[in-house]
C-alpha cells in the first residue's frame, strides 16, 4: 500500500514538472515574428510598436510590393506623428522637398511607397532601418550614399574599419530628429554625474559635444581612458574625435584623418614638436622607429602626466636599459627630462644628448 501511494505521488510530481517544461520548450521553439500591435505613447499618440527580432518571413515582407503607391507625409503622421513633426523641421526634410516631385513624398523617399503599409496597419510592407541589425547595414549604406557622395563613397567605405565591423549609418545618426543635434548624431548615453568635467548641452550641444558623445557611445574603452588624470580635453569641449579620426573615408586601421600617419596626426596640433631637428630623437622623428608618438604616449588618457605610458624615468628605461646599471643616473632625482638634463626630449638643434 505504501509503495503504491509513493508511486502515485511520484507520478503526480512528474506530471506537474512536465507541464511547465513542455510550455517552456514551446515558447523557446516558437518563431520570432514582428510585433504588429499598436500602442499609445506617453502623450496618448498612437504609434506602431517596434519590430521584434526579425525572421525570414518578416524579411520577405520588409519592403513595399510592386503595386504599392505613395500616400504622402500626412498619412504617415496618423501613426508616426511625433517622428513626422520632428523630421519636418530638419534639413533632411527641407532638402528632400526640393528633390521629390511633391511635398508630401518626403518620408517615402527613404522608406518607399507606403500604401500597402498604411492599408495593413502593421509593421510590414515598408523599408525598415532598425539600429544594430545586420541586414540593415547594406540597405542603409546604399541609401545614404545615393545623396551623401561627398562624405560617404563606396570605394572608401568598403575599406573602412567601421564598415568592416558592420557599423551602419543608423548606429551613429538619428535621421528623424530635428537640427538641434549637429550632423543628426545620436545623443550620448554617458552619465554626466560620473564625470563632472563632461560638458553637454541637451538643448543646443556644440559640434565637439555631439561628435564626442556619439563616438563614445560605442568606444567605451576610450571613454574610460578619457576619465584618467591626464587626457585629451574631449570632455571639456575643446577637441573632438574627428580632429584625429575620419569615420567615413579613412581606410587606415585607426581611422586616422586623411590617411595621415600617426606622427602627422599628432603634429597637426603639437607643432612645437615638429622637426626637422639637427639631432633627432628616433622615436619622436616622423617616420621613425616603432609607433612613433605611441612609443611614449597614450593618445586618449593615462594615469601619468603628459599622457605617458610609464611614470618618470620608467618611460626612458623602456629603451635605454643601460640606465638601470648606471649609478650616476640612478642617484639623480626626478625623471630624465625634469632633472635638468635631457629637457629637449623630442629633438634638439644644439645637443646630441637633448640637453637644453
């Protein structure tokens, strides 16, 4: 009797466990389809819900059909009123009104004719450009290149580090916003409270603020370096990433502007370090040994003064290992260039040992 009750109890526990397990498996195996429901935003305006992770069926419907016709911006505003209101005041919209036959076709210049999309009231039958979606990269680039040929041309873009990393235009730019954000760049998600030096005007950001914020949204390692004791003054709104890097055309691995080498990039601002000198310090010479400026300096930030990779004489010992065995040098206080000796460390016109 006891064995029978025990077996029945075990069987009931197995059933209770199996039911939720089957349900869980069913949910996991269910196809991922776009959410076609509509919802209300905070202002009570009806908007189409964002698409869920796309599947093959959705991709087949993610464009207007051959019979689709244009319906005009007013029809788009019925559901996307907030986006249309912002976009109508932007330079994008002003330009598109000049190149399309009718004023109302501005949205459809990029998204395609929307009659089928409007009829179905669903998130299909229209060209989508979701952020960070692999299939969006090619579509976005082809569309943007058709107008922005001066900034983004296919031969350069195909060899660009951003392109090879599948970075899309929508990862950096938000096309529906108004012109308060320079170059329609996406707003930064850097928390100002974490760095009191970071300046960003929410309503009217400067060009430096807009560029730096957009770049640092992805480049988190550089964001951390810029918070170090010694750093280039990006957060202080004095320089921006594009002063050194060319995000669109450069085919250099580090996206150096105009494909300059590293030394030329640094010397564009640090002109007092430019030679030629009578006595050249090889690592500082343009076209010299190693990575030139990077032999001694970290470009974004360092815990050491002057953006150096090591502190004090430890910097020089990287190359001048003989100093470790020389008592005369070891007994001198301070760093090699602040002890009154090798003060012209980038090059000298009077001393082969870079004395001042």
